[in-house]
């Protein structure tokens, strides 16, 4: 059984007991989080239920493990013949979650 959820402007395919990193949400570590924006659900038999845009009454229950920092992204600016170079970096914060159950 798997589901497609939407959070933080992105879509994720999740199964029960999966651990994924999503865009940062306001959730304490070891707390329970519910995602109501379920776009697609497939059961064990292979039957697929697609929402328009979301499936009413469906939700994914997950547990927040904590916040983690992603890899550093290097930003470089350069203008030729002007002796102009700038180098900056950025690390995005993500929330690490464990999916407990998918409810239809």
C-alpha cells in the first residue's frame, strides 16, 4: 500500500514505515503529524484511488523524528573582465518523518 501526499509544495510517494525528509514543518520531535492532502492511494490488491485534487477523508499519519540540515548548495556569481566574483552557500532545513499508517 502506498500513497502520494503533498506538503511544502512538493509531492512524495510514501509507504508505511518509510522514513523520508520533507520541507520543514512546525512539529516537535517525537510528535504525531497528519497529512490531509492525499492525492493518490493504492491498496494491496493494486486498486488505485485518485483524488480531484485530493481524496476526501484520506490521511497519512506520521511521526516527526526531528529537524535535519540538508547538503550545502554553493551559489557563485561571476562577471567576466570586471574582477567580480562572489561565492555564497546555503543549507536548507528539512523535517525527518516516519510514516505510521495510511488511512482511507
